[in-house]
C-alpha cells in the first residue's frame, strides 16, 4: 500500500468501509465511466477516464438540487485493484488536490476500501469528507444492487 505524506499544516480525513463485493468489482465501479456515472452523481455521458499514471479524467457532477459543476483531474498513481490516487484540479491552486483510494481484498466476496485526503483548511476537509461519505454510501448501494442483478 502507498504511504501518504501529510503536511504538518494539513487537515486530513480517512474513511474505511467494508464493501460487499470483491476488490476487482469495486475497482471496475470506480474506473469504468458508465459504472462510475451510475453511482457517483455524475451527469450521464459526462464521464471520461484514462486510468493510468498521468491519464486525465473529467466528469460533470450533479447536486441534489439539480445544479451541475464540471470536475477535471488526472491519475497520480494506479495499481490495478489495489490503489488509485486521483488528482483533482482546483481553480487558483497550482497543484491538484489528491485523494487516495486503497482496496484490500477480504475473502473473495468483500473488499475493504479506504479513502484519504489532506486539505488546506478544516472547512475544505469537512466538505471533502462529507462528499466522500456520500460517495461511499452510493457506491455501497450500487454494488449491492449490482450483486443482486
């Protein structure tokens, strides 16, 4: 697994969940545009992914009230079915905000997912953590529905 350096002035969060799906299925949900769009609050047809180190991604996210906002970034690290470090472009900042997603296979039917991010302020951290919690909730529901079908 990757070791992430945390700046001393950074505000970090870490979320851990056990999902009812093998790591390979979780990886596909996170790295396949059509699957990602189904659970990650993305506008249909807006997701593009080049999942390799340095590869770009983009998506238009849809808020609960129907608002839309485009996101762009790149993949900083990729270790298939284990590690994805996603850089998110932030207007006005020279470096992307990085979020780390680690997967660990549990027993062939479950995978542990860990999301980590370090932000510049407590407010940014709280917003990012809330967004990541919503993503994990939606991913869990998507995987549960996919497993039934």
